[in-house]
C-alpha cells in the first residue's frame, strides 16, 4: 500500500460495496440504540432499567461469540451473514410493533434486546472473517481503519438524526428505519463478486484443522504468546482507559461543574476524536506492535493529564487525542488478530478479541464508577492512567523478548552506534585537513599549491615524495599516490 493512501482499500470494488452498505446499517443501528434507551427511560423513568437493556445486548458476547468463531471457521460466510441480517431486521420490526401497539411492553423489549445481542455475538466473528477476504493483505489494516471511520461517522449521524426523529414522532420510526437498513447489507452480499474475493473463502474452510471446536481455539491461543500479550494490553487499556462515558460524566458533574451541556460537549469532542483516529490509522502503512505500544503510552499519559485538567475546554483538548489513540489501538489489535493467526483459527481468534472488549467494558465501567465516587474523578483518571502506562511498558518489554529483542537491539544501535562511528569519521577528515593546509582559495574554490622543491640530503628523502612520504611525512597521501614513482631528487629512487 503506498504511503499516505488513506482510502487505499476503496480501490477494491467489493470493499466499496460493503463499506457503503455497512455505513447505512451502522446509522440504523445507532438509531435503534437511541430508540431503545428512550423507550425504556420513558416507560420506567429509571436509568437503571436503561442500563439493563444495554447489558442484555452486550452480555451474549461473553457466552456466544466463541461459538460464532467456530461457525465462522467451519461454514461459508455469506449464508451466515444473510441469515443474521434477516434475524436483525425481524427483531427490529418487532421493536417497532411493540412501540406502536404497546403489546408485550417492556418485558418484550428486554427479550428482543437479549436476542439482538445473541445474533450480534454470533455474527461478529463471521463479519471479521468476511472482511479479510474483501481486500488483500497489504490493505487489510487500511480497510479496518476505514471500518472504524464508518462506525464513528455512522454513530454521529445516526444519533443526531435519531434525536430529531424520536422527539418528533417517537421511537417506532427509528426501529422501522433500522429494519430497512439491513436490506442494504443483503443487497451488498449478493452484489459482491465471488471470484474477486481474496483468499477465495467461498466454500467452507478445510475441516481438518478446525476439529475440536471451542477447545481447539483455546489451545491455539495458548500457543500464541505475542497475540495473548496484545489481547492482555487491549483488556487493560479498554477497561481503565476506554470507559470514558463514565469518567466524562463524573468529571462534568464534579470537578468541572459543566453539567449536562458540558457532558454533551465532551461526548461530541470524543466522537470527533474517533473519526480523526480512524483517519490516522488509515494513513499508516503498517499497523504493528510498535504502533500499539506507542498509542498505549500516549493514551495513558494523556489520561493522567486529563485528571489534572483545570477546566472543561482543557479537558476536551486532552479527550480528543485520547479518542484518536483508542481507535488506533483497536484497529492495530484487530489487524494483528487477522494477519498473525492461522486461517483455520481466525474466526475463533476474532471471537476472543470481541469477548475481550466486552469483558473490559463490563469490568471497567463499574470499577471506574466506584473509584470516581469514593476517591474522586481526578484521582481515578490519574490512577487508571498510571496503571495503564505501567501495563503498556510491561507488555512492551515482554513483546520485545518474544520477538527476538528487536527493541533492545534498536536502542543499543541508537546509543552505541554514534560512538562506534566517530573514529571512522575522524580518520576520514585527516586528508581533507592536509589538502586545506596545502591549498589556496582562488575564486571561491580550493586549489592545490605547487609543492616546494627541496634539495635531497644524503639518506633523507624529499618531503613530499609519493613513495617515501607515507613513511616519513605527516599527512600520508592516499590512493594512487602510493603507487606512483619517486619524486625527482629523492634520495632513494627505485
């Protein structure tokens, strides 16, 4: 991929079709998220009940994503994706019916939320494996970064439009729009050319390496220490540094005293930061472990700075690059999970990555909330950023050890290299000093002076004899001069 090719993945026709359909679907998905939250809050008046609806959609990922990975490794992706889109559309239509008629009420909304989470958990690894076949290996990282850009932009647009619609006509229309958006994905799946897929994963993968199902996936992961370290770092950074919906709310209501308007501003800035982070990731030629460690250190350091920010605008200025670094971390881990794994296990590895993200969100949000309440929001940010920084350095050292001490060699070369090269440069400068000493400047250029003529003494050579001078004179001539004959008057002619 050429350097600076921000939209390199769009050169592939199949990816262009898929990205456009995905953008439409993401807009509908976030409209439904807003609609469900508003419906539950209106019916119950309880933020806790709204949190239950969110939890019901996220919980199945912990239990079912690994099975989705097994299916992704064993079955062709397109039929599974078509079935998932039909299921999503049916569930969204069911929510629209509940919102219009009131039949089933809140319990049915909770059931549909749980089923939606179950479908998404199984669908996630299949989507990841399918995306791997839409582009070549060189542009995979760019494709994943553009996917993050699509998700961020679709989230902003979907929430903005959804807020207007739900205030005007209620949530039923939002559910209907989301149900229709899945039709775009089905059309795209039929429009993608099977012969142009990279990797040719049209038929089911070979079943030989995939025997053992879930257990085989865990055995494979246990034998991949580099990937396990990346997942561990993603978990720490995700749990302590990614749950900014909690810490932003705590800072807005507490030290910043910004209220609801300040929280809305910070949420908007964070969304813009995710878009910028996706663009940065798309422009990078290589998304490797060095990028992961650098982004982790940057996000951790900025999180400490966020805890010390004196006002809302300074806090927003720090939140922006933190959001960008978060997207860069997610994109890098996703790229390595795709490229550094065996094709027969890719679905299960992606399922482990999805489960890691869900666990980090589920564990981090309550922990950060509890710390913000008992220790204070500022202290929570500083403490979490410090722990994340230490974890990043620890993982960086372990990664360097696993990958052959590349970082150690690079640091050694950077520190010792100049000292080793300095004597060589000193020797190379000596002839130039002799030429400058023996030359005269004329017309802005250095021209050699004629050599002085001296009478040869018995047993003593002429000072600038090309053969004898290296043995007796200071400033040895180099190169062809040593091969020439003795000067006239030399006491030792040959």
